[in-house]
């Protein structure tokens, strides 16, 4: 009889694992259970579906059930696994459409259960008009409400919160962002955070930093505002909760798998859990940081895909290893692209590095070529020797590519001196003769001992 | 008495050397002689001055004589060095404004004499309306003629030829490009060259490849057309010669310095010539290729600046070494950005590498996010082991940044497998979850043995 692979969770990580395993070993019997109505959806695209840039929910789907079937992957949506029996090697599944419960046996099990939005423990979080944004269903619901809303409050000034804030503002709503920390995107250096705040404010978004929402106010079960710790009340008919996510590990915990940092499922570099017949990948488990080697919880689509593929390889006996992560991030806040990778200076110091940083501002084209946009570039590096630890770039659309150069440089263990010697491309219409990267490297070199 | 540094040539390389040396050793007596009227001009910006995107010649100037004087650098424009006396350690200078000849003694001499345009040995190359584009004076002359011209022929389909072709077309001229090789930008893979040709043709530029200009036709001393080897005659009132440059080494040859590949001045990694008191930097000398270690002639502004700085360091006793070059290039042809670094497949094979390549096409954004532009990405790598040797990207403005990631990866000696493991940034508005770089790496990995 063919070996049976059961995958819990039918988005990025789970389907990467299923596809890779099936492609490498076509005789494998692969079954996927997905709780929502949608497989393989680009959750990162949800803010743009809410804002209307993406027309239909289906546009976010890479592979639907039929396409997966053609790959030999038997996928069941609206099916929730509610129990794992490691003794008997089977899962208990409930079909959500009619409540029927059945068992599915496995030889190998993959947990790709993802993450769930954190909900603040304050009064009013369950009022109508208060939403999180995680699933396609969330997106459909939120988009339908946006059309009838005038004033939105986004609680949480991280990447997703700001993307939704931008999109809500673009659809014409009055938008206020409430962030607990004293700045937005706290992984950025302070002056870089300020630039993000400026971009939001210049587009009419009101930003509250160092502000804590203590209550969501309602009337007759409907939200009408948010109360802050300083007593201020912001009126709103729509509240988005975007204070982060936590790994969805109830099944893992129920069956006694070991958990790691932030409660994420503990895995080794092959994505194997503490049970050798169970793998985990994606937002439900941790990854390993390239620079520290430590387990870190970095729930991102890029990582989920890569971990899924590595799980898939190992399932069929190919000993692949997950590459480390740098926590590379990018977003666009109106006309400002914000990208970061590796460690911030404060974070690097906490990890025990003798980190310093420098920030430069330089146009992304030759000074005389029209249309240049200032790029703000931060490098974080070891004071002794100058090994690169992190980078941030804010500016036009080319900021992302510039941070990607640093992703490669950091992964390769380069120093700021080596960075400054790179033979980067130059043409007046595309870059200045000294690229912002080289200017930053040259500035950084002065601080190296 | 202070040590005397004399620099011949007042643009990128020469002024980088002068500035670095003066800054590191303020008591140094620094004199620069520049033959043209302009110092420190961005020659790469000349096509955009001709096309009118750059308004004034002065916009191309980074540092003029007064600004250089404030840095303690005594700069003389319209001064041509006509002889170097290595015995007596002095140069013979002619002041071009009045023909006065004088001697200037040196302790250290820097040759930054640049390159000169190649002129084809065909009849009519000296007709009125036939131009090269190298100096600001060339640019001023060409721009004044463009206004009265209707039909232009660009002889030479390299980067500069295509930039001028684009600009002439943008100003409304009928433009034809004549290229001897069977494709444009022959350092690109064939299908990539075709994409460049398509971009030109879709904007109305007529492209002749595998075509040799055998005569420039004229009447009463004025150009009126170009005759091709196949007998075809193209009518034109403006002809740009852009078939490449050769190092300007007449002074170096006169005083008996050793020459290297392509007749460029021979230098060591410290930019020192065969005379230990004479340095050379920029387009008059060669550089060393990062991958082969061999001397190569790559006359580019980026290299010139870096070589100048290295010369400046060594002049004052700091033993700096020039980094190798990959020959990284980028340009924009209408809406197509074309970037390349390292070796092409054919070139790599000629250098003895067991090179293979692969090319993929992928949108530069998430498929569902509006405005994505297809990026065509080529990787060249060693079949055995997969070490990266070169890369090309053609597409929207982000193509340049993607090639720069490869610049870092190649400099670090990465393999296609390591490239595929990079934690590149992702957001639907900025990149697909599998960046074109990662897709190319994954495709390449299949060819690695």
C-alpha cells in the first residue's frame, strides 16, 4: 500500500510540502485538510483585496482544489482536524459543512496550521465592526463593511496594519492608527520610523504612537469608537485589530508535541517535530536566524514556502535543510517603500553583538537625472571588523532591491568594506555613480575599528 | 618642501585620486591639468543632455574649478599635457587658450587621461554632422545639431549608442541603429538582445544588425546618409559614431610606460604603472576581473572612481588594493531596463569555465497585484557545483536591483543553491513571494551536476 501523507492546512507551507513530496514521490498518497473555503491563498494580498486593488477573492488563489487534484493532491476545504492520535497515527476530522466526523490515517503528518491574530484583552473586542484580517473570509467581510464605513481605527502599527491603513485611506475613509510602542515599525531605527509616520500623515492618516487602546466603545453591539489610555476617544465605525499573530498550535499541544520560542512548534532544521513522523512548517513553527543560529518566530510567507519545500523533501527521504532567516521585510506605505533585513542596532546589541549603525540619505539616480527619489539607507554592523548584521532602506520602489543586495551580503558574511567594493551597476537613469549602498558602506567604514 | 602631486585628467578617476590623496595628506601640493573646459563631468549623462532631459552642461558637473580650489586642489582647465619627462620628473603643459608652454615638476604623477572614441576607417567619417559623444563639448555640439536634424543614424549598438538612439528618438527624430554584430549588446544572451531590439522597434527605431557601414555619404562636406555593406543607403543628416573607445595612452607610450590588454596602461592592484612614481586610473588603464583574476579593459565610471580612490590612498602611503570588476552594466532603453554583470555563457566558456545558463520570465510583483512587469532573468553558472558566474535582467526599473543582488552573490562566490536560499524581501506590491531571482535559482539548480 502507498504511504499516506496527511497535511493539515492548505495554504503556502502545507501545499509547498504536499507539492514537493508528491512531485518527488508520485506514488505517495497525499491528502490535505483545510479549515477555510480557500486553498493556497496569498494572505499578504488581503489588504489589497480589502482596498479593491485586487478584484475577486479568486485572484488571490494560486491553486484551487481542482488544480491540486490534477497534481494528485486530494484537498478538502471546510474540513477541520480536531484531534491527532499519535499512537494510532490518525487524525480526527470534522466536515464543517455538515458536522460529520471521520478519521484519516497517516504515515507522515504535516502540521501547517498557520497563525491566528492576537486579540487584545479589552472590552468591546467582540463588537460588530471589529475585525482581524487573516483569512479570505475575513477579507470578504471587511471589504463589505468598508463600503459602509467612514472612519476606521487600525490598532497596531506593524506592516500589515499599515498596509490596511493605506488601503482604507485610499478608499476614502478617515483613518487613525494606534500603536503601543513609541514608534511605528519598531524594528526600524527611530529616524526611519519617523519617515514612515510622515508618509502616513502627509496622506491624511492620523497616527497615535505610545498609545494604548483600553476599550473599544459600542452601542447596541456595534462599534462607535476606541478609547485610549490617555482618555482620548476616537470615533470609528470600523476597527481593525492588527497587533500581531501567535502560532496556531492547539493540535500540536493536544497531542503533546514540544513547543519552542513564542509557543511555536519546535522543529529541527529538517522541519521535523519532536515526533519523527510529524513535520511542521510555516507560521505554526519557528525558524532559525541566519546570524544568531537561534530559533526565532518569523511568520512570513517567504519562510512558509521554503519550510514547506524542505519538509516535502525530507518526507520523501531527501535530507534538505531549511536555510536560516534574516526576517527580511518590505512594504509600501503610499509612495514610500520600506524594506529591512537582519538585525536592528538595538536588537543586535541584545543578541550580544558589538553593533553600531549609520544612516545616509542619497538620491536613487544621478543628481542631474530627473525624477530621482531620496533613499534613506541604514547599515548595522559589528564595530570590530565591520561584519554586516542588518540593513534598512526607505525611499522609492528601488529600496527593496537595495535591501536585497544586503540580504545576499549578510548571508555571505560580508563586511562593510567588502560591501563598498561591490561592482554595482550604474547608469544615470537608474542609479548614481556611487550607489546609496556604496555611500552607506563608505560611511560605515569610518566607524569600524 | 611639500610633495608635489600632478594629475593629468580632471574627471572621475583623476579627481577621485586627487581628492582622496589631498584629504588623507593635506600638506600635499596637488595640481590637476584638464584638456577640456570642464572638470568632473558625468560623461554618462551626456546622452540625456543631448536629449534635453538635463538642461545645462553645468548640471553634469559635480565639482568645478572653484569647488576644487576650496578642497585645496589647484585645477587648470584647457591645459593639455603634451609630454612626460620621467628622468627629470616633470610634465610639459600647453595652455590651450594662448599656446603658452610650461613645465610642471612632480614627485608623483597620476595618469587619468581617459579614453577616446574609436572612429571607423571609412570614407566620410569627417563630414559635418558626423559626431562622437565623449566630452561636454561634444554634447553641446551634438545638441545644437539635433535641433536642426530630422534623421539620425547611430553606428554602434552598445549601451551608449542605444542611450543616444533613445534620446534622439524622444526628441522626435527618425533614428536608425547600425550594429556590426548579429545582435545588439552582444554581451547579452541572444534572446535578451532580441528583447532590447523589440523595445527599440516598438518605439519606432529602425535596427540593422549584422550590418556594416562602409561609407558615410556627403554633399558639400555635409553628411546626407550612410551606406551599408549590403548596398542599402540610409538617409541621415546626423550620424553618431559609437563603436567603442580605446584608452588614451599617447602620453604613456611617449614616456615608455608598459601597456597591457587592449593597449591600456599596465597597472598593478595598487594602480601603480611600470614607473613606481606614476599611477594610472580610469579609462586609460585596465582593471582585474573578479572571476578570472585577469587584466581586462572595462572603461566605466564606477571603476574609474574606485581606481582613483585606490591610487589616492597609495600615493599617500596607505596600501589600498583595487577591488576586481565584474563589468556590471545597466541602461534604460525606453521603458526597458537592461542590466548585466559577470560573464555571459559564451564568454565564460572562452575563459575555460564549464558554464551553462538558464533564463526565466516572471512578473516583478505578486500576480494579483496591478502593474506588475515581466522580468526576464538569466543566470550563468558552473555546471559542476553551480558557482555563479554572471547574470542578466531585463524588465522594469527593478531589474537593476535584481542584478545587483547577483553582483553581491558572485563576489561572495555563491552557488545557485545558496542564491535560492536567500531570504529576499516580499510584499505583493513590491515582489512575488518567489522573487524572479529565486525562480531563476531554482531553475538553474536543475542543471547543476
